[in-house]
C-alpha cells in the first residue's frame, strides 16, 4: 500500500523568529483531502559532553512552556536550515558549558514530534574535553551539573529526566559504551 500524502496547498499562518506555522491541504492515499498543520523549524542539536570520569555535563534551565526548570544536555537550534549540524553542536557546547571537544561522535538524528513538526535534532557525543569560559546568549540563564552516566540512566528510567532528546542520547551512549562501540 502506498502511504504517501501529496501536498496540494501550503498556507502560512505565522512566521516567527524560531518557527513558522502553516496549514497545508494534503491529498491522502485514498484520494480524499485533509488539513495538515505543520511547524517549520531549522532543527537543532543535542550534544552530550562526557568527561574522562564518565560524567555527563548537564544544563539546568527554566523552560517557559512547562513553567519549570528542566535538566537536559546542552542543545540549541541551528541558525539557519543550511548550518552544518556538527558545527552548531560545537558552538552550543562552547556557549553553554565552556568546553571544547577533541572528539565529536555522531549519534544519529531524532524526529521529536513527527505528527506536526518538521524539526530534526542531530545527536552528538563530545569527549576529550578542554574547559574554558561559557559564552551564553544574553537571554539564556542556566546552571551546569555533572552527573555520572550510570546515575543519568537511572534518572531517565525513574522519570527524573523528562527531556526526550536527553533521554535518547543518554540511553544511546550507555548502550554503545556497554557494547564497546565507543
């Protein structure tokens, strides 16, 4: 069965600084049409800094949509759709933690909300870290926390770490380390 939907119309509702919202008309496989609401986003990265002591460096920051502080790994959006994701990750690592990595390992891509958003998040592991000063954005307020990888896995499984990209990358790193692939 062909599951492909064809875009018939593309109608922008909102154009913003970090996202656009559109309402498309799509032709369905059965010949009928349906509306599809789509959030356009440049995509982003999540980069997991892992110290020589097997600790991950997290950022704790207030996330307005949830009205709470969220513990997550360093992450950020690409400045443009054409920005190289790895370069974005290197920039975000430096801005948020002050660290540079001698080794960056790609860990794949993540579609965080495929039902309505075309965002892609690229995942990276950063090792052999060299520390310097943070360079956060002027509207970015965060605290750093080092957490051993094993403890981070426990925090994912207990629900203490709620951020999806952070959960995925922690579990990937744990499985790859246990299998000897990293």
